[in-house]
C-alpha cells in the first residue's frame, strides 16, 4: 500500500506531533464505521463515543488530509448560502431548525477545544469586509436576518471602524462577528482525533474504503481488511471519489488556493490586523486572510472548478494579497498550497441516508469549518433515533449540475465569471 503524506502547506509544517496510525490489516466488527477522518468524521465519532457507541474511522490518507487540514482556518457562522436561501428552499419547520443550527458549529468547536485541551491557536473575532454601499446594505440585511434567529454577536463597522481592525484602504465598511474567529485547522483535526482515541475510538490511516456491501449489517472493504458495522457514516466529501456513485452525481470537487508569508515583524503584523481578527470580503469569489500564531499572513481566495491544481499558486494569490496590503511588497511567500472542497449546485449541504443504516453528509461548498461540527452532532442524534434535525437537512432538495459530470466544471466557471464581473462593477 502506498503512503500518502500531507501536502507541503504551512499547516503541515507547523502541525502538532501525532502518533503513526496503522492501516487496517484484519477484519473487525463495530457499532459505527466512519469513512473519512476530517471534521465531519471526527465530529461524528466524538459525539457517538460520548454516547457509548463503538467507533472505527477509516482514513484514506492521514487525519485532516483534505479540506479540514488545508482551509483558511476561519470560524464563520451560517452556511455557504445563508438562512434566507434556506427559508426559500425548505419547509417552514425545516428552515426553523436549520436556521437555529447556523450558529452552533462555532460553539461546538470552542467546547471541544476546552474539554479536550486542544492546542489549535483559537482566536475570537471575524470580520466581513465590504467594498461598496451595495455590500454594506447586504451586511445590514444579514445582521437583521441572524438577529431574527437569536444571534446577537454582530457589530456594524463604518468607514472609520473597519480601519481600526484591518489596515486596508479598499473597504468602505464591514461587520464584526464577535462569535467568529480562527484556528490552526490541521491542529484542530489532530486534537479531535486524539480526543476520539482517548474515548476508545480507533482510527486507521492509509486505509481507503474501496467498496461498501449494503444490507442489514453493512461491510466496508479496504485493501487488507474489512469492517462490519451496524451503521456506516460516509464523510469523505471531495476525497470520496466514486465510492458511492449516486452521491458523486450531485456534487463537484473544487479547489481553493492559499499562501502564507514569512513571519512578519510584530509591529507590522499588529498594524495590519490590530485586533488579530480574521477577515473575508463580501465578493462572490471572495478573498480571506488572517494572522497565524507566529505572525505570518495567511491569504486565500479563488476557486478552481473541477479541482485541478494550478501550476503556480503564488502567482494567483500573491497579487490579491498585495492589492489588499501593498505594504507587503517586499515580504516573501514561504508556503503555497491548494485543497479541494465539495460543492453542490445549491451551495447547501447534502445530507441523507442510503437505506436504513448508511448516513452521509457532504458538500459544504467552501463553508465547512463550522457546519461539519454541527453535522457530526445531528448524525449522532439520528443514530440514537432522534432524527428531527438530521431530517431537516435531508429535506433540502439537490439536483445534478447542468451538463452532467463532463460539463459541470466549465459551466460553473462561466457562472462564477458572471458574478465576479458583477462584483467588479458593484452591480
């Protein structure tokens, strides 16, 4: 079996030490077999273990290998499409439940960090930055929408207010979410994996699932062993491949790119982001950035539809960074990496069951840090027979991409170009 290592990202270079987890080499039985050791799988495992289930996690590469260990590290509430989209899409009862869960993921992360002593550089505060009056109006509407669901952690920032939190002349204002924040994403995943093992859960790395036998006691096959379980949870997202064809038909892997600078002088770092908040702008194809614990600027943006890896990531992202912070012209880029996330046509999560005992959650559409932690909780609830919240997500309609698998990427790219042009002209 070939060994798959982490990509050469800043997160991998600064990761906490973790044990070597052996591949599955025998046949075993358990209550729940989870496919994927990213946030969805790890969150599900933790909630199940806390409720007394026996859990085995199969990971094709290493814990947090996919989007969970490569993302921008931002704790952002709600979903890739906001609650107003859910209200137009779902039934009244489902929208009420999904809306109430929009702010739960960040609380779960903080609770996990505190309970299990996870060292992941957790910081509070996230800013949505606006380029124009139209985007400011949207943020004001978003604040009213979130407050309608009981969330009271938002503060509008005017022209002077935004400059007190980010040293950028491009923004006209913004909104500060005191309940947002940022983390070292790979270290969060590694800490959650350690918590899983502390509760008796078993994680096998370098163990891709190659087949699932469905039935009353589903069996997950790997190259050198198999797991027979009462339930299976599929949490592979963009790295699931063709394991379950009916899931692949309604989703598309997409790539995003991130760079990290060399460590900044402390005075420069404090001048760029005085409160150490993370920031994302309000464009359709948005940029996002924050400081790492060792004062590097981590800057990401852009989408590659179909998840192709660009030849030169720095040439794509560095100009965006310098447009935001021209004062970094002479600062070196030390790391550049890409990672895949799974997008659905609606940009809302795809949740459901295959038969009575195979559960899945996928398609966070680039907004997965908080949602995946909620997903783990609602899947665990469903396995205990409390499926109301799971079924609310499962009721969301999902459709195949226009043009099927062959044309989904170019058609989506054309749509993104349209919205990008709208961003540029402020329409």
